[in-house]
C-alpha cells in the first residue's frame, strides 16, 4: 500500500519531465496493485487525481504508452471508474493511439476503450465523438485475413470493443452497419472458425446487430447462413449451440435468409437435435428441443422456404413434422401443429393435407387437450384447422370428419386466444355450407356463448369474431329457425352495433344478415330492431358521405324490408329518409343510384 501511495505521488510530480525508467517503475507498481485488488486500487487511483496525468502519457512516442492503456483498461473494469475516465479526457488520446502500428499498444487501447464503453452511455458518446468506431472497423478489415495468434488476439479485442460500444444502442448499431461492419464480421467468422474466442466475439456481435431490420438486409447479401450452419454442425457444447441459436432466431425473421438457411442444411441439424433430445429430461436438452422446434416453425413462415420443405407433401421434412403431432412432448405437439398451420398457407397444400388425413391427427391432438389442456397447443391446433378450412373443397370434407363437433368442445374455454381461433375455425367451416350453418345456428349453447362474447370489450378480436360468426350463421343458413334462436338469445342488438363497425367488411356482413332477418322473421325481431335503434343508424349510414357504396346499397335494401313492420315504418317516415335517398339517385356508383330510385318509389308508395 505504501509503495502504491509513493508511486501515485511520484506519477503526479514526475509525469511531465521524468525519465522513462522512473515512470515504468511507478506504472508496474500500479499494475501489480490492480492485479492484487482491482477495486480498492482503482478507488485510490481515482482519489489521487492521476487519471488526468494519464492523458498526457498516452502518446505514440512514449515507451510507457501500452502500460498506461493497460492500467486504464484494468480500472475501467469497475463501473464507478468509467465516467471518471471520460471526464479525465482519456478518450481522445486513446482514440488517437488506434492509428499507431505497435500491436501491444493497439491491444491495450482496444481493451481500454472497450471497457470504458461497457454499459456506459458517456463512454460510448465520447468514443463516437472522437471517431473511434471508424478506425476499429478499418482495422478489422485490414487484419481480417491474418491468422497469426497476435492478429487473432487483436481481432478478438476489437470485436469486443465494438460489441460494448453498440450493445443495446440502435443508433450506434446503425452507425456500424452503415460503416459496412457486417460483411467484414461474416468474413472473419469464415476465416477464423477454429479460434473459439474470436468466433464467440463474432457471434455476440451478430446477436447485437441482428435485431435491427437494416442489418438483416445486409446479412442477406453475405454467406452468413452457410457459415452459421457450418459452425453449428461442429458444436457439441450446449452453451455454444445456444449462442448460435441466439443469432439464428432474429436472422431467420428475414424471408431471404430463411431460404438461405434451409438451403444451407439448417433443417437437417434441427431435426437431428429434436430426435436426440425428445425423450430426455435434462434441462439443457429440453431447452434445445424447444429452441430447435421453434426455429423450425419460424423457417416455415417464409413462403419460399415453406414450399421448398413441403415438396408437394412428399418432403421428408414435412413427414417428420407430422410425426411430432402424436408425440408425448407438449413442445413438439405445439411445434407440429404450428408447422401444419404454416404449411397450410395456400390452397394446394391445404387440399393435399386434408386428402392425406391430417385432420384426424389434429382432432386427436385436440382431444388430448380438452380437459385442463395446454392452451398453446389448443390454439395452435385450432389455427391449423382454421387454415385448412379455407379452400372451398375442404369444408364439406372437414365437416363430415366431425371438425365442428371437435371444435365445439372448447366452447367452455375462458382463454381469449383459444376462443378467437375457435370462432375463426367455425366461421371458415360454414362459409357457403347451408346445412352446417343451420345446424350450428340452432345450437342454443353456441349462440348464447356468442352473444356473451359479443360483449367481451377487453378482447376486441374475440368480440369481432363472435359478431362475424353470428352474422355468418344467418347469411349461410338463410334459416328462420336460426334467426329465432339468435333473437331469443339476445343477439340482434349486437348485429345492429356491428353495422356501425369501422371495418367495411363487418358492416356489410351485418347489413346482409339484418336484411335476411327483416325478410324472413321481421315480426319476431321487430321489437329488438326497434330497441337497438336500427332505423336511426341506417339514416346515419346513408347521410354519411364516407360510407362505402356497398354500405349505402345494403342500407337501402334493408330499409325496403323494414317498412313491412308498422312501428319500424313509422320510424322511417318520421326521419326524412326521402330527402337523403333522392340525393343518392345521382351517386357515381350505378348500382347505388338504381337502388336509390327503387327505394324512393317504395317509400313514396308506403307513405
């Protein structure tokens, strides 16, 4: 401790005119003390005011420069020392030293700047201001192809410095991307894949940058996919695989890179991991199984990568994924169902899958999760069924396979994501299927639940889908029994509210359903239509210039149907409808103009 105090005093006095030897001795003493107790020594250095002295010692000509930079690197390992280093004006001279040729000076300077930047806003700003990142990126470029140990050590330090400089800072990450650091790092990874420390630094740097959209476009122009898959195949340790996964996941969000990863053979690696880990109860294996199967699903989100792996339904990857669905692992069941939902993104794939028995597999899976089931698996299996039900030719096949009944078992669910998918699946199934729509529309339990969900204000998705399904039951069945069931369950007011939706498609569906109600069961629904103030709403829709042509057209069709009811006709007469409708005779849309003339005649006759 005495030696340290002496050295600090001596440094303050002699820094300006001392001989190199006496300085060396003092610096060695500091390094020795830091090695013994870094934190305590750093505090003493800060109190002594020596940091300001260091700024004048950081010159390319001095033989002590590397040692001074080393001391700064060591003290900056402590969080409380980073701002004092910036305040002491150490950043500009350190950045200047990045221009020198001496490898030891470059190494220690890179360490010092990297440590000062670690989690320090002030440190990063100062380095940015002094232009440090640009010089380091240039060094990486010029050293990239050198494989001697000293160069690799320097490359590792510079990668680490850039990582600390830009970590979780979008602005600085964008700056590095604009400097073209990505192709250089990818090249580094390819050349130095035998060097574990450097490889690890590259991976962390990639993980840092890969979150940014602009980076993905740059990555897509490199052979990153090939390099990462090559590296991944060599890994045995869980932690190393995990590091590569952390880079792969954000990169795989880009469709171009998805396809590159598929072509580079990532899928085979993932399937192998699944096979090795599926029956294990080790924590690492469970984590790897989840990551690998999640990544597999992500790769299937790209249209081209998905179609490549589907291979007309004959692909080995598609077949392997199918085998996940009956598995005992919830994670694999989930990934299998999500994968099927992703494969089911075009009619050709959907038709092939339904013809080859996928529906039964999904219904069996749902059956295993009815009582206290896994919500994510329920949601995924329903998503897959919903997508499969989109092609017209699949609807009848799926209905006769019992999909509607399988889905209805989840009516009791209190989980909004499950409710949402359940509603969407039923709506897809009954599209243009009159018999099924009638059967479901007469199911009192279903209709009552829909009416309840139409009021789910906290879950706009569930509320919207419930309204749409209510309307669909009427539109596709055109059945009096269905309309009576909906009236008795209190559904009319929701259809009237739906006519005021901000989505034209929903407004339209509501108006068509209400017109069918008025045409088929006006007397039964009369009171509810009156209470829901339908006539006032129609007046508003017709008066509003922003209403779409089809909304105006269907509102007039509905008015014509409503005047068959005495109380509703009185309401129509009491509100100046003729005035509004006569204006629509000159509407630019011919269909609207024609309907306005017809409606005007009807109203004139009735009055």
